[in-house]
C-alpha cells in the first residue's frame, strides 16, 4: 500500500508543506525472528529507506499481530540506508543512534505492521499470518530477507538469508543490502536504419540492465505488423510504409519482466544527392597543416531539402555547419566524411581521402664557445629548431658546407672539433615527423689559430748556479700572446715573458714553454738544458787550528772537515758524500769516512803534513788546505824492583828494571846504589858491604835521547849474624 499525506497551511500569504514518509518509502527489509547461535533472544528487525531523501521516523510505529513487540520509532534514515531495531529484555531504549524494544518474535510466526506518523500502514511482513515465509531456526539460524524492496509483502518476495554474518553466529545482513535482494530487469533497444524503407532489412538490437546476479532468460520481439522474433538482435523487413509500434519483452531467470515500446517509421523517399568540395582558404594549391580549409557542401535533395549536415574530418573533429572551415594540425591522410539528412530523415553519406602536407620545420642552432680553438671541442646546440605542426625527428650537420651530411642524429646537440683555424661555414637541416626537411641554416664559425711557441737559451750547458736567460720567440698569426708559462724542469716555474733562472742541481732538465693567446688557445715547446756540476770546496783544521799544531806522541788530534761544502759560494744544490784523509803527508789517503771529523794519534814523534779530499754527490772532488802536525817525543819513565826486600849485608840484592817508554825503546840505564857504587846494566846485582839504609836511584834514556826523571827507592840492609 502506498499513501501520501500532504498538509498545506496558508496563513497571511505564507504556506508550509510537511511531507511524511509515504507508502513503501520505508520497508520492513529483514527479520531475525530466530536470534543467533549463542542467543535465541538476539532478535532484530531491519527497516530500509528506499528513497533518495532522508526519512524522519518520529511518530512512526511497528506493531505485531499478537501485541508484542510494539515499537515507537525515532530518529532518521538517510537515503537508501538501513535502521536495525534490536530486542532487549532490559527494556526499550530510543535514541537517534539506537532503538531497542522488548517482546519476543514467535518462532511459529506472526504478522508485523509498519505505521507512519499519520497512523497509515506503510508496509508489513507476513501479513497473511501463519508461519514465517522464510528464515529458519537451528544451530546457525537464518534471517528472513525481502527480495524486492519495492515489491509487496507476499510469501514469494521473502527468502532465507544466504550470507553468513561476520561473527559466524547467524546468516543475515543487518544494516546492509540483503543477500537475496532482487532488481527487476530494465531494457531498451535500437534499430537501423531510421527511418526504414519498404523491402529494406531493419536491424533491431536489445540491451538489458540487470542485477549482477540475474541473467536474461529471453528477448521477445513484436514488430507491429503481425511479425514476431526472438533473440537479442533480430533483422526484420517491412513490406509497406507506415508507423509500427515495436514491443521488446525482456524476461530474466527469476521471472522478472520488462516491456519496451518504440515507434518505427517506414517511408518511401528519394535519397539526397551528396557532394562536397575542398579548398585552401589562403589560396594555396597544396593543402597544408595549420592552414584553414573550407569544406563546401554541394548536396541537394530531389524531392525535398537537406536539413542537417554531419561532417567528420578524420582527426576526431566534427561539424554540423553546411560549409565549415577546419584546420588540421599535422600532416597525414585524413578520411573526410559528410552525412546529410533531408526533411524526411533520409541520409546520404560520402567520404573522401584528403592529403594534408606538413609545414617545413625551421632549423637554428647556437655554438659554444663563441671563439673556438683549433682541436678543441665545439658544442653545436640545435634545440632552438622548431616544427609548428609536429616534432623534429633528425638533425643533419654539414660541417664544411660542401652539401654533404657529415653527421646525423636524433639528438639536437653535437660536438665537433676543427683541425685548422679560420672561418668555417656550418649548415644544419632538420627533418620533421612527416619527413619534411627544412631549409639549410648556415652560420660562420671563426676558429682561432693556435699560437706558435718558441724560445732561445743563453747557454744550453750551464754550470750550477749559473744564470741562464730564456728569451721568448713565440708569435700568434691571428692575435697576440697573452700569457707565458715556463716550466724549468726542476720544480720551479715563471710567468714572465723572458725570465732568467739558475739551476741548483746538476743533470739534464726539460724546459717547457706554454704560451696562450688572447682567445685561450695554447701551444707548448720544450728543450733540454744540461747543467754541469761545480766541484765542492774542502777545508780542514786540526784541533780547531789551521797551519801547525803541536802534540805529543799518542795524543789524539781532532781533524775537522765540516767547513767543506758543496752548496755555497755560489749557492747551489749538492752535498759532500765522502771524506778521504791523508794523515801522514805521503800522498795516500789512508782513511775514508762519511763524517767530516776524524780523530788520530801519532805513535812516533816527527812532523806530519795532513790533507783532506772531499767528494760530492756528483762525483766531483776537491783537495783541502794542508795542516802540519808536529809530534814531540815523550821521555821514558823509570821504575824498578829488588829482592830480597829485607837483605842483610851478606846477601846479593837483584834489581829488576820495570821502566817504560810510550813512544820508543829504552837504550841505557844508570843505577846509583847509595853506597857509591854505580851500574849501567839493565838488571844489575849488588852486595851491600854494611848494614844500613841506602837510597837506590835509576835514570833511563830512550832511543830519542830523552832521559827519565830519577826513580829513587830506599832499601834497608840488616847486619848478618
């Protein structure tokens, strides 16, 4: 049942319209009369808003045929949404978010009625009474779901839920579309040609709009001339002119039916005679991209008039003007079609192939550096080239402008170097995506000649520390020399035009001169300089003195050659690596050291001439000054012993010489025994005639005639018994 309640209040020119829910705008969508697996009292009833408007449930009620439950409704249901009413034995609860009720639904069945705010029945469930038409109790209960929300409350419009709830305790869809919901089919159809002509086949094609779970069972056609057909598409030919009502009947696999009726006109009419012409609006003989092209309709209708035009230009653009203007972007062959319709809706169609030529691309390039040098890379950048109606696909470079391509690429940039200086004409041609080649774009590049480096040297074979003058002889044929860079080969350099340099070391040095002109081009030339070694300087002192030094035999003399040098006067690189010593003046260097000092003592007296020879790291030698060492003899030292140590006047006493001579030998002895007796023997014997104390003295003389100091000792002689 569907009821609409409209209340209009008109007071003083102001009126208010209050629109309540109508008829089946709200339906009883689902009934969980068996509860859930864990709680048979977990019953609920679902309402559904079938409209596109919000429904206010204030004043609505849901009642049962046995008096319970009886539920006063509140809140609102948004468009196409659901509202679930929950059983709660704790008592009813009503809010905008939740409605609960008390009272059980009988498993054996009862009738439910939904009353709107006016008390009019809006919907029902199981109104026929008796057992519930769907749903079931058991281990996992199933709800009773309405199949067609807009359908009546009949047993065949209710079904047992098929989807298991998320918690697995029942089958049902609270607050969501029913698992068994069903939408009847809807359909339409097309036919061609329109209008039709006697004896001409007309193709009818049906289309169905269905629930995703439903399938079309059949298409049945009634062509209005006592002819029928079956199938989604069907060809039918009318024999006579007239207007025919064609009926398409769609049936789905659930028994749903949809009927679609359209009128088909069958007429006899002469087709319009179609023709058109094409020309460039800018007067060109060739149809070209970006030029406006005029399409002129030349059609006519023998028995009427042409009333509409449909142009398709082959590039996706269309027009309904009789003679439109159209501009193509890009070359190609386009199929132009014109469909004209006369006043009897007869169509004629014509196509024509149209070739549109491309506009030639434009070549342009820049290069860097602006003043390239011979042999240096030059970057040619053609990214400034363009094609107004397409894109550039290749770049062809003629580096020497001789008419032949030297380099071709799909990239806009290229790098070249020029082996010679002067003016070079470089041509560029680009090709677009239609194969059209541009005119040559020619630029002149002035390539800088490199300078020529040259220099003179005052002496190619100088000695260490000798000043060498380097004179620049470079020149630049097309400019000037802007800078000089000298590399003298010894780790030093100069930026002077003609510098001077002295080498501290010896050997061969490669001198290089690099000159740069005002455009940055460079040239380098090199030559070898051979530097000769300056011998070292030798100098010696003895005990810090030059000339003569007097010492005794055995006394050490410190010879010092540390004032020898190989890096001064004039300053230069070099060092002394060995010292050779002639310590006795015989011309032979008896001792070699790497140290500049040596200590030496002389065993014999005499006069010795000492010299030092030094050798530097280049093998050069030098002889030092001569120093004289005067060695003086050392006198001997007298000493003796005697035995027995306490002799009597009857004993013979033996005297033993223990004298020494550090720098020679003892040649004579002079003994005095203290009793007037003397001896020159080395080891004399003597008998003292009387007891008493005697002083024994010994003086010795060495081979150089030096005498010792007297060595005196006292001996006591006792009286023999």
